[in-house]
C-alpha cells in the first residue's frame, strides 16, 4: 500500500475485507510494479495486491488494437491494472512486467477528470469511456465496488457513455439501469475457455450474468473476441452463437464485436516469452484467426443485423 493511499476510504474498505493480509507500506507503486527482471508467470501463481494513487493522465485515447464501436470520442481509463484471470492471449502479458494487481484508490480524481472532459466536449456530444480494458473490473467487484461507483457516477454525467468489459460470472445486483452504461461480455466456446482462458467463468456462468444484467434493464454488448482457430471452428462457434442468441433477449443487445487475436509485434514477442509453449504464438495462428473472424462475421449476420456487428480488422 502506498504511504499516501493508506487511509483513502477505498483502501480502508479493501483492507477491511482482507483481515489476514500482510500490509507492506511502499512509496510509489512503480518501484515494485515496474521493477526490472520480474517473472510474470511466476508472480501469476500468487499475485499480490497493490493499492496506490493514480497520477495523471486519467484518460487515454483508445489504441488501434481496440474497437471504438461506432463512437467518435472514445477513451479508456485504468481504475485497475492486471487481472485475476489468466488468458493466454492477454495483451497485459506483453505490456506490463508484473502480474501483481494494482488498484487505484483515488477514484474521485478519475471522476473529476472525466467530468472535466465531458464538459469540454459540450452537452450535445458524448464521450465514450472504456473502464475495464487493462483488467476485469467486475471480477473484483466484491472487493472494490468500483463498477457500482462508476455506474452511479455515469448517472450524473448525461453525455458520458461507459463500457465495462468482462468475463465475469456475476453482475451488479439491484443496480439502477442506464442505457449509457454498457455491460460487455467477452464470450468464447467452452473449448476455448478451458484451454486458453484459465480461471475464467464458463460460458454458462457468463451468459447467466449477462442475462441478469439484461433483465435489470442494461444494454449488453456481445464480444466474440478474440476468435481462436480450433478443430471444427465453424461448427463450434456456430453453436456458440446459437446458444448466446437464444439466451440473451434481442431487445437487450446493443451491438456485437468480433475480432482476431491481435497485439503489436513487440507485445506478441513478450507474450510469447511468458507463454513459450502456447500454440497461439505460432506464426500461422494470428493470420488464421483473422480469416476466421471474417468468416464468422457472415455466420453472425444470420443472428443479428449486419449494422450491429463491429468487425475489427488489422489496420496494417
Ligand atoms: S479477462 Fe481480459 S484482462 Fe483478464 S486475463 Fe483475460 S484477457 Fe486479460
């Protein structure tokens, strides 16, 4: 815990839920988190929690590897870095040197910055904010309550749209729905989940959570992302689409994203170093994932209007 974050209300809340934790006071989270020569895969076996204050900037433009989903002013923010799950294709493995999880406890500073950005663009323009790209915020909701805080905040800013991306098997209970707060589920066939999305909830659990959000009145974004070439990909993904569109009511589906495995070359190199035996990093996998995404987009259009499908394709 950073010295200056020790008595923040969110630190107190989190620490009260971890009564057996050994608390080590540090100066700046980067002294630990950005240390050289850390072993990501070893730390992943028992990640530690770091509570810290985020310093500016709080908003970042969306990277080319991410999908803007038909929105013009799109940003992402990082209330948390790293994730309790362990997906083989996670770009975080190439981006950060540590598997420890950082939670930024100065949430009001994030809100101040977003409020300022929203007022700068003017009320007749919306800004879209992705709050869960470098983590899975909902997966740690019981500990942090951060998703609910963001939802409450979004209710107060009329030109703010928020996307929370997740693989979680739970959603907020009894939350006040808001059309501008989109719950986006990353969905994969169980064959992929079992092999490449270690520790994540099974498809059934994710769909149950998405259905619970839909039943509360939230709009759902379905993300088939990344699609992974496996035996009988067309059949397995076709079955996945059948199950998903049979489960989530059409009126609750805002849009659908689909895309291949993607990361810049330098990231891929580092990801491969963390997972040297993983077949996702074989040279032919990424191109065949691109082809598969295009083919599956056709299949998807049998389930939902084409205008609602956002296909991510390589920018090169
Ligand atoms: S759920 Fe997302 S953030 Fe978490 S390990 Fe998987 S890809 Fe990474």
